[in-house]
């Protein structure tokens, strides 16, 4: 059974559920639908984006209280209170996001707990909002003059919204923006080097998740027709986070699975434990906590992977169709001055990593940068790509100083790179990793991706990624997760990703490390063909046979300084180089 068939079957079961189930279970399914919408935002924000939030229930409260207040006190139609609630949520989320998303580590979740508690007490202490007594007699939703006042009717409203939200988030993650969002979790430096504005993207997904929570709050208010602060406290936020974790925090259906398991498990424990203990109390919280701990030990990725193993993906459907390539940039004239470093220095406290380094590079050239371990070669790459800012000197690329530009701005000017230590999205396919390199060659934003208006652009990006994977010899691993590839293949994957950026200057940091002899030969042939197409290449490599038979010129570094510069033949006979580098590896 394919995943599409299974998804269709699940949707049909949802449609049929209120027709055959008792009222009690229909009500439970309504709560599951409401929780799924909030948990879906946490899948996007926390599971995929890596930004932990314990305050989502507060946004549910903002959506619920906005519609409750406007509908009861001012008589505004619930359909008009929805955009008002979303607008207020966006304003609050932007304010809180700009403050809290600058934090990292444990400070971020602590900050979300703080403002979650603050909003909870704000809702409970305002006379306008009925304090802790809340707001009652909220009018029901009406559709074509019919009041949606009972649980069975409202079920279809809740689950229609939930399924649309699932569809929207799934579209978003299967897009240019989605690849960038996945890179936020531990790969921000790499993402920035391919043009992703990570700070802005964190705000975007924070607001996106908040809007989903507010939408759930709006539905909640008109489903129960009563709101009070209690359901919008930090405990509720923790429940929502548990739902995402239990179901599978990196997959959209994990939100539904987690909400279903948590809701039914809590209900079952509430009924069973008093019978076993012969006492009343919140024993289900203790039992549930123990179960969650066991699950986190045994199934850290949630329950979705277990279902995914039973229903493998149909890879034939995923193959990119033939398409025109994304727009390509014009290459400079061969022989033009492309890159110039003048007196560049970088210090880390008392350690001088790079000192008074100067060299230049011409367009269409393959330049080798060599030196012993610790010579400062990778630091130079980081200075050239904006990962580090130079303390002194100038870095000029195509006549423009770039030493203090952000990595994404340097990437926009046509510099792409690989990394000394492999830097890929481990759980994603080789195709998705390579396609991340096309980020700056596309324009589709979050809204276009959500509404699936980006398909033509996405087809071009994916086909470009496929062609680059073929060029580096990874055609047979297109759908393999990057973490399953050997180290050498992961390095080739980085080369393919960098080529997808359509660079003017390609920086390769030890690309042949981990490759076998024939793979190195194929890589050398690829690099020569790239130079033939007009691409300029700056290469760091420890395999001297590989680099000396490939480059036009060599710059040798030692202890952060330039030791020598010249042709491979000149460098190979230079006594200073032989003593500092070549002699040490002989």
C-alpha cells in the first residue's frame, strides 16, 4: 500500500467517524483536531526548525479571547473576528520573536516559559476578559444561515481546518523555504553560506506556528462557547510539545498521531488508575510522565518512523521531471582579476590564525591553497565566505570589498563552498541536500510554497540538483539519506550542492578526502571540466599527488602566513616548502 493510498484512507475514516461513533468519541476527536493544529506548528517550529517553545498555549488563548471578546461584547461576526485574532497574534508573535529568538541553548525555552506565564496571568487578571471566570455565551459559528452548534457538525469544521493546515505545512516543507527551515536545526552556518537569511526565517516560522495556534484557539472558543485562562497555561503548552514529540516532531502527520495518542492515553489512564489504586487524584500524570520517559529512550523520533517503515516511499514518483535550469549568472572574462587578499589577519585571543596574508586569483584559474595542519587554510575560507570577520586587511571580490559582509551576502555575489568537516542535512536525501544550493536562484517565499504556487520553480531546482548529483557520480544515491553515504560520497554531495549555487568562485575544502583512487580521478576530471566552462576554483587539499596534477598555481601557508607562491613545479622544488610541508608527509 502506498503512502498516498494510506493518507486517502485516513481522510475517509475521518470523514466517516462522526457518522458511526458515539458523541463522547466525537468530542474527543474534536479535541484531537484542535490539538493537532497547535502541535503542527510545533512540528514546524521545534521539530524541523529547532526552536523550542513552551508558550504555544498562550497564542491559542490570544486567538480564543480575541474572538470571544469581539463576538460577545461588540457583536462582531465570528468570521470577522478570525482575521482580527490572527492580526493580533502576528503582532504579539513578532514582538516576542524578535526578543526571544536571538537567544540560544536553554535560554530560549526558558524565555518562552516566561512569556507564556505572563500572557496566562494577563488573561486571568483583566476585568475586560472576565478575569479567571472567563467569557461565556460565545455565539456559535454560522454557515449559510445554519448554526454549527453541536459537536458532530463542528467536527467537520475542525477537521477541515486541520487537514488544510497539514496540507499547507507539508507544502511549505516540500519547497525552497522548507529546505532552508530544515537547515536551521544545527546547520545555520552552512545555510547562511548558501544565501539563507536564518534570523528572518526563524521569525517567519515562529509567526507561522503562532498563527496556527491562534486558529485553533478561534475554533476552540466557538466549539465550547466559553473561554477561561486555565486551558492556556504552560501545562497546556507542555502537552502540545509532548504531542509533537510522541508523534514525530519532524513529520507533519506526527502532530495528528501525537495528539491522538496523548488524548486517548490520558483519558484511558484517568479511567483505569482510580480503579487500580482505589483512590482519586491525578495519578495519570505520573503514569504518563513515566511512559513518555520510556518512549524518549526507545523512540526518540516518535511514532511516525515506525509507520513509515511499513509503507516505504514511492521513489519513482519523486524523480524530478526534465525542466529548464534556473537562471544562470554571467561568468567574468577569463584572466580578469577575480579575488584579492591584502594583508588579511585573524586572531582568536592570543592565537594568530592568519597573519598578513596576501595573494590574488584570476578568473578561470584553479588555485591550490596548501599547508600543514593548523596552517590557517580553513580559516581563510571562513574569512572569504563571511563566517569569520577579518581583523585586518582587505578581501576584494570582483572589485568589491567583502571582508565584513554576511555569508548570505557573499553567497549572493557568487562564492560557494564546501566545508572541512562535512556539513549536510543528515536525515534528508542527497537530492534535497543538493537542491539547497539553488536557494538564491529561486524567489518563491513562504506564502507561495504554502499555497503550492512554486511548483514550476521547484521543478527547476530539483532537476538542477539531479543533474549536479549525476555530474559528481551520485546518481545511484539520489534518494538516500545523506547520513547513510560514505564520507567520500558526502564530500561529493557537498560539491554538488555548491555547484547548484551556480558560483563564480568555487571554494573546495579537502574534496578528495575519503575518496578512492578512481573517485579522485573522476573528481579531478570534473574540476577540469568546470574550469573549461569558465568557473574559477580555489582548492584546499592534503593529497599532494591530486592537487599538484590539477592546479595552475599554488599558495603555501605555514603558521598563518604565506610561505611561498608559484607553479606546482616551483613549489615542488622549493626548499622552504619541502621542510615545512612536503618533507613532513614524506
